[in-house]
């Protein structure tokens, strides 16, 4: 069983026994179970049984005194345990970065704002918008408003962003307002837009675009 690499998304796998042999992707996930095909000099040739990672390869069982893989005899696995990386209970595995059961790294402190970026003004107190009498919240949500930071209107769907009214010209305006892009540079065209997931382990913030 793989017990190391929790802080790195798993442990390194190579195609051969030699440490300089080709590296395989992705890493062998922490918690994965493998079958021993050959063990020599601290190098294990394995076949993947459960979990994610290359179907077969070579790994180190220990590095700098830290155990990466430990032997589990048949029947020692916890009865009734579910491997989240293979269970049908967890859909959309292709979108995962942090797997169920993996430790969640602590949030890093915010870095200082680069000097070339526009100074961010303090946001006004939060208030719940109330639709005018006789109108619905749906209509209010669909209205285009100016943002509090840069005082410019924002598109909030991919369809809007691709419209002529917005598009590359608006992106240029927005990047200039934020200071992200120098005034002598501009966005020429939008090549591709992709909607990011709004739920699950890879949920995207903001407009999700």
C-alpha cells in the first residue's frame, strides 16, 4: 500500500528499476494498493490494484528514511472500506485535483499586491439587492452593472464575453483598468472560452470562465 507522497499528490513512478529511467505520469496516489511483481534494493516493480496512477512501474519503497510503500498482507485491508478513487460513488474523477481522503493543504497568506497593478479600493458594505416593485430577482440578476473595484461593466456568461459588444476589446479595457496589461498592449482576439465547474473539488470562483 502506498503511504507516502500525500503532500505531493502521490509518489514518483519510473518505467524501469534504474533511478534515471523515464518518469511515468501521473504519480501513484497515496492510499493506492499495488501487487508486488519484483522487489530489489528498495525498488519495487508493481502492478496497480486500486487507486490511481500508472498501471505498472517501478517505485522506491523508502527515501531518506521515510516509508513510501508498506506491505499489507491479504485480508488486512479494513472490511467495508471504499476506495474513493475507484468507487462509482464519486463521479467526474477526471476533474479531481484533491482526492477524497487526501489532506487539504492550509491556505497560504495573500502575497503583497504588485506595484504595477491598480490600487484596489475598499469595498462598500455588503447589501442585498432588492428588485423594484413588480419585478423579479431573475431580472435583477440579469442586469449588467459596473463593478466596485474598477467601475466598469462586466459580462457574466461565456456567451456575453464572445459577443461583439464585449470580446477582445472589453478584455483589453479590463486588463488596462486593473493594471494587469500595459497600456501599449492589447488583446487581439479570443481563441477559446471554456466554462469551469461550479461544484466539486475543482469548483471555480468568480464567473467560472
